[in-house]
């Protein structure tokens, strides 16, 4: 029986960016499959009564930047704390992730590159040209993936992922769910590793 981890995230999350490489390496180490489940974070936040980042108390915004800087140092990752295109609409990237997940095509690499595009390279992930460039770099048919991503079928899955996250009581992204146990935040990856090893 294949070990599987449900990965709830959005392509705009700095914490997903900080944890992505560590998480995918951990999954590979434990021979665990990853089920990528991008969600509409704004809908989850609305359900939980969580304010968007730029509407939060200034003290919370300031501390968020401190934590991001700490973790970028710890993970040895380049991180622009004030990216030029934030917040950007992540829906096209998220939908392309669903298409690639279904096709079994370079999904982990795509997600990692999209996250880096926003948080390390100051690129606009809402721009179709940026997404197509990333897809092409992975030897994927960019036009076909984007066309499928814009379909009603993929929207249904995107919405279903979001409803699923809400019904599971998830509090944010990234959340990794293994054997029905949620691990919220990339700072919980050590605990997920312990669970997988046990």
C-alpha cells in the first residue's frame, strides 16, 4: 500500500515556498506519494474570519516578516520579503497544478518553480506568460495545460479541494495531512517526518 500525503497549499504562500523543497525531499525519503491539493485561500480565510495579510494589525504584519526572514535563513533560500507582485492571483497556477497532478507530469517541480517565481524572482504568477514559461521549461505542453486549467472540470476540483480543507477544519497553508492527521505549517515538517518514520 502506497503511503500518501495530502498537500493543501496555494501558489502564493511564502510558507509553502519555504517548506516545499524540504517537504518533497521528505516525501521522497519515505517513498510517500504527494496528492497536491491547491485551495482558494481567501475562501478558507473568510470561513475562519482571518483577515488578509495587508488588513492585519501592523504588529502582526511586522512579526510575519521577522519569521519569514528567520525561516529563509534556516532553509537557506532566497526570499524577497516585499515581492513586487503580492498579492497576485494564484488561481491559474493552482489550476495548472491540478492538471499536472492528474497527468502525473512534473507537478512538484512546477509548484516549486511557481513559488520561487513569486518569492525569489519577483515574477507575476498571475501572468499567463510567466506560467507558460515555467511549464515550457519543464518540457510540458504549456498551451494544452493552460487550456485544461481554465476548464469547468478543473474549477470543480479546485473548489472541491477548498471545501475539503474547510470540512477538515484546516487553519491555513501549507497543511500536510497524513493518515487523517494534519500538520499545519512548514515549521511542522520535523513532526511529519517523525510520524512517517514511526
